[in-house]
C-alpha cells in the first residue's frame, strides 16, 4: 500500500512541481491541500490530477477543524509544508497577510500534525515526518563573499523573510518541545515552468513577448543563487525520505547571477528562439526602476551538507534551466494567458462549488 503525503500549497509553483513529480515518478498517494489564493492554479497540476493516487482538499492551513478532518480522512505518513505567501513586494505592501498565513498558519498546521502524530503507534509514529520548506531569505544579506550555511544566524530584512524566519523557529520549537519529527529546508531562488508571473523570470519573459519594458530594481547588481525547480523537487523528496529529524538542509543551485545577468541572458535566449520577433534585440527593453526597500544585496547557498549527507546535487546549470524555462513559456501560452486574464480563477470557483 502506497504511503500518503499531504502537500500544502500544492497548487502553487513549487508545490505543483512536487505533486507532478510524486505522481509521475513515485508511488506516493498525494493529497494537495491548498486554499487556492491568487497564486494557486489548478492548471499547474492538471497533468497529475487525473491519477487515482491524487486527491485535492481546498483548505486554509489556518482552519484547524478542516485540518483535523483532512488528517483523519487521509491518514498521512508525512506532511510537506509549502503553503505560504511568498512575494517580497506584496509583503512590503501588505505584511499582515504574510504574518497570518506564514506564522499563524504554520503554527495551526503544526498543532494538527502533532495531534495526528501522537495518535499513531509503533512504526507509523516513528516514520512520520513534517517537512517544512523555507527560504534563504531568512538569513538576510551577504557581502561580496561568503555563503549561507545551516549555522548562519537569522537576519531577515523584509516582512516576507521575517514571517518565514518565524515559521522556521516554530517548526524547530515543536521538535524540541514536543518531539515532533521535523526536517527543514531553506532554498535559494527557484525558477522554471508554472511560476506565477509576478516573479522576476516569468515577469521578464512575458513582458518581453509583449514588447513591454523589462524593469530592473536599482542598478541590477543584486545577486541571487538560482535553483531550477525540478532540481529542488528532487532535493525535497530526498530530505523527506532520508533527512535526519531536527536537522536543516540548505538547497542551492550553485548558480550565482546578478539580476542584470539574468535578464540579459534571458533576452539573448529570446533573440535566438524568436528570430522573427519585432522586439529584437530584447535587451533594448531593459529599464531601471527605483530599488525595493530593504533589498538584500546578495544571497548564496552552501549546499555541502545535503550533498555530503544525502547525495543530492543539482542537475541543471543556470543556462540549461533557463533555456527549458523560456521554451516552456513559449510552448504554453494558454497557461500564462489564463493567469494574466484571471480566467483560471473562474475555473477555480467552479471547482470549489463542486466540492461543497
């Protein structure tokens, strides 16, 4: 009998990639638990949703009664927690939702998971895992040298980063206080198919296709370590299955680039793949805008621990991953057009009515 895994935020960017991988490459039974906010898109799991091993629950992680029902009905062997408000710009404009979802929601989910775990016996209790998926932004900003390790002190600089740091601390506390078997992972910037268009890479791709300006914050020299989403998914499954309870694992792509380098490389790819585009050279669309408040200068992950202990390394270079990403957006206009015009949300309302 296959094990059941609850994936929170499974209709989001990384969560949907996790679910597609689990359905197509493992024998897990997957429960997609998602509130379906603006960034939750049922289209992103369409290829997996037809499986007999897939179930969907439209549930808010802040709703304890609904969580208890889901745990009782589906009897999970593990939880992979990805549900979160995640866009830094949105957190600057409206931090309250980030505090409520990322902190209060995580504490509610932890309590539901703890109640379920306490009721398990024997091997099922020993094998249960709560995998909390977080970000490198909790560590703050690096100078021109150095890398974030699992021992780096937390210094979050945005409301988003602060809310994720708080959730990390809650997960640690539930392990040390109550014994809940948890693992935590902190990843660098993800990119790839099905990413919501407000994030840097899809935003630039879609603006370039439409001949719109490509806005870069400040002077474009902010550095990020880029991780292709399918590489991240493989790491998450490895951590869930083999990570030691109570441990944290940093997941990075070994691909440091400035924002300017990212956008320039993307423009060169579009020039190559769209030789008839009236917007070539696409880099002529680049423009600079006022920097984001509290914009961290540089992030970079030291992923030596997960490589040494769990044998994970990324398969994609930034160049190969970015090419796959650009090609996916060029080949799947129906996905991003439904996001941009909001029509995917109408389908989501229909799904909600059908489930009630």
